[in-house]
C-alpha cells in the first residue's frame, strides 16, 4: 500500500538527485519515508537518498518496493507548476502508479524491481578530512576544472590549512584554494584523491548552489558529498570512487 | 489597392495562427478586413481567420488577393519591437508588398495566388457538444498526452457531466477530466473522437494560453476550436479531422 | 613584466571585440595600456583596439608582447561574475599567464607571438562621409539585410541628405534611410560601397547596442567603425574592405 501527496518541487528535487547517476531505480516505500540507493553501471558513483514522511503533505506506506523509470517520472512531475501538489497512489494489482496533478491523471507502468541493477552498500569509511562548503563553490571548481581536464584532484593541505582543487590539462592548469575563511568549516586531515570529472559534473547538477555540502576526503579514497533536500526533511549522499593515479 | 498600418503584435499573432498549418497562404484583402483560409497538405487541419479593418491603425483595400510566404513575412514582422507599427502597401504593378517599419523598408515578392493550394470550405457542422475552456488547459492536456501517445481522444461524459481528454500509450495512460467548475461553460452532448496529436500540438502553439477557446465536438466527427485574436477584432477557427478508431 | 587587475566585464568586452574576427592575437603590453591589432585570414576585416592603463584597477607593464588563444581566455573570464575582478600576471620564465579570480588560479599557456598572423597596418584613409549612429541602428540594418542577401551596401545620399543601407536579394530587397534627425550626426560626402554581410554580422556582435558608433565611408572604399569600450577608457576601430561591385 502506498499513497502520498507531495509538492512538485520536492518530488522533482528527489528524482533529479538520483537521475544524474542512473536511468532506473528502486524506491523503498517504508513507513517512515522514501529510500533510494543506486550505483551507476560502471560502479563508480553511488547515491543514497532518504526523504522523510514529514516532507510529504500526506504519506502512507507499508514497506513495499517499486521500480521506476526516472526520466519518465521527472517528465510527469514537470507538468506541475512549482506550487502544485502531486498525488501518488500505487495500484498493487496492476503494478501501476496513478499520479494526479490538478485533474490530470497519469497512469505510469512500473518496472519490475528485480530487473533493476542491484542496490549498492555505501561503505562506512572513516575519512580523515571533512570540509563543509557552499554548493556554489563546488560548481565553480567543477566548471573551472572542466576547461582544462577530464580529471579533478581534491585534497587538503594540512600545513597551509586549506582545501584545494587541482586540474591539470595538456597546457593549462586550474588550482583553487579555499581556507577556513572561505569555508563553512574545515577539519584537517591527510587527503588527496583524483576523480573523474564526468561523474562530478553529473553530481554537481543536483547539488544545490545555495546549500551546505559536507565533503569527506582521504588519501586515494572515495569522496563523499552529503547535503539536505526538502528543507532538511531529506538528505542525499553521493560517493565517488577515486581514479588510480599513475606515478 | 491595399495599404494598411497595423501593430507588430497583431500582425505576428495573425501570421502565427496560420503558419502552424501551412507555409504559404492566400490573403483576401476585402473592404472589411483580412480573410485567410488554408488547409494542410494532408487535408486534415484547416484554419479560417478574419481580422477586421478595425484591428488596424488604418486600413484600405478593395478586394484583391495576395499570396504570401508566411515564414518570410513573420521574419519581417519579427524585426519590429512589440509596440511598433508596421505599414503595408501593395504595388499592383510589380506584385510586391512594401513593408515599412520605422525607416526600414522591406520589399517582399508575393507568390502567385494560383500557385497556392486551393482554399478549403470549412463545413458547417452541427456538433452536439460545446465546451468553453481556457487556452492553458488545452496546452496542459496536449503536453500530457504527448508524453505517452501520438493520438488524443477528446470527449464528453454526459452522465458524469464532464469534458475529458484521453491518451493511451503502450505502457502509460493520461486522463484529464474537467467538470463545469473547471470550465467556462459546458453544453453536454454525445461526443468522443480521436485526433492526431501532431496537428493539435501545432494548433496549440497559436492558441492563446490566457484566452477563451470554444471547442465543438461530436462522435467520430471533426473538432472545431474558435478563439479571438487582436482583442476581439479578429477570430480564428481551426478544424481538425478525426482519426478512424480501430474497433 | 606584466601584472594587472581588471573587472571581468572590461576584460570580456575587450576580448569579444577581437575574437569576432580572429581566434588568436598578439597583445602589446605597453606602459600606457593594452594594444591589439589583428586581421582575419582573408585579409578583409581588421581590428585595432586600445585599452588604457586607467581602465584597469591596477596595471604594470614594460612593453612585452604575448600571444593568446582568445576563446580560451574568454572562457576563463566567463568564470567571473559581472562585478568580480580578474588578476593577470605574466610568468616570463614559463611564458604562462596566471589568472586569479577570487581564490581560483588558472595557468594559461601562451602562444608564441611569432606563430600568429602578422598584424595589419590600418591605413589612414581620408573618407568623405562621416556618420555617427547608435549601435542599435547598425544591428537593425544588419539583421534586416541578412534576411535577403549576403551583401550590404552602405552609402550617403548627398542630395536627400541621408545615410542609407541597401540589400538586394533574389526576390526581396531591404532599404533603410536614416536622416539627420535619426542620427547623432551626419557629415555628407559621396559614399557608396558594398560589403560582405558575414563580416559585418561578426563586427555587429561586438558593437554595443546602446553606444555611439562613428562610421566613415567612401566610394568603393573600406568602411571604418569606431566605438568606445570601458566607459571611454578604451576604443575599438574596425575596418572592412569593400566588395568589388559588378557593373
């Protein structure tokens, strides 16, 4: 059983956070809210999303799992105006999701969850460096790095006490340093890892420019990005595996 | 003889209403105003447009017919700012239209009207259902249907007393119901017909979102859409032939 | 030695004025400011640009020359917000330009100036007609001419006392007349020359719509366009060679 009413904006933010990595996903409809975990086909980027029942106007579920085509559901959510409510109702018999937006009813065929790539377990990593940064600074770093390279290094200089971003191209380089005065907070720790810029560009699309992002980093370790959605009633974690750096 | 001055906005609205269906058309320059009738090459969608002399700043004509390339004339009208006036003057000798916009003169070669597809006669149909609806609701229905199908059914449920839109895709369906409280007016009558969405999407481009549209419907009959342009000093009728529904 | 701080807006305007004609250019870093001269590969359009030291927040140079990839430098300048400052610093050893924008450092490899097309000498021409016109009127003329032709004639009718623009297409023509009341000033002189519209369209992209442009014209002679940038602390001259008119 699943029936819920949610603002179009919250629904869109939720879907966009996942669709930057995968086309289809399983959604766990727990009593306490939605949960989505997904990994891209190359097993490099992962997402873990929770949206509390309190983020909905109304929410009732008893623990089922549905499989959805994300771009299709995004298109439907895109039919609603920013302030409009979207009503979702699962028909257990037909395995279809009935979506109501102000008189409009869309009947969406669901995907068999067993046909969707298995959900990843995001490992608990004890990463030594922890940076809290504004989303817009991640955007800036990613766009600058993209001008010169396909890779981006993220690291912390414990001596100089700053977080840095490095991208080295064939002829040009980009370097960004953000000290404690530029960051919301900075916990120093040995950290330097290289990442594929393509993945970071995709994740960046869903990171809110005006929100806080917690970045956890290590030495040749995955990076984790945490941020809130739905005014704190939901949260997203991205994990991105590092590229092996040639000596 | 033909000489007229018209606001760029009125000229553009007039041309756009016709160009969604055809590339070229004949314009009748009657004493009382402009008249355009046209049908698309497949004989499925028709337009009948009238623009009264009163919609012009000044207007003088004595009954000639000119043939125009609509996209070319739209480009010229697009050179004017929203508030600017466009002056049109026919040179009978050269069969060219002189178009003046604030010091700029464009000399447009006309098309021989005899080389343009014959004008249709829009049949007088006594359609049983008549719905008056806001343009934005047509837009909504068309965009939603477009997500699932190439066809769209329009109909009236006389028992439930509402106008409905249906689109059935391979896996997903869209259904929109608008009752008397959602419509400007509703005259009940047996009506259900299937239409090509491509044509309706084209017509929808020219239907004003914030205007009233009269929809006339029957059982497997053409649909007619009527709406005003130029603040009521002109009007447009579209007629769209139904698709034969397979049993 | 070269080190300077300049607003992102002034830097972008400067680069855009040159990049409409060439991909790479030499920049002369004189004590008094920047100087750029360049000609397109076909030797038809030339640009001569000066930006005074006073247009910078700070400026120090001793006469060197650097070669730059304009689109790359434009991309970097595009990273800055409108109000932000861009710091430029030349590393003479590595022949790299260090560009700082609020914590972001971009290291740009320069191009060997000897590998860049030789700079033109813009001839001193004593052109008989001189028109001072608003940039937006040049834009209007160019866009209208572009609807009918690949060429555009600019001229002065000394008898009727106006500046005119003519474009003749296969079927349609465009004619624009601007008299003393439409212009900022008009010095009459025999003038009529035909130009390639492609070049004029490119130059038009960099001509400020709300600025004054001085146009100097003759009989089958090049045209010169002069306009200010950086609030009068810089100026640009374009020269465009005429097309030979067939009799």
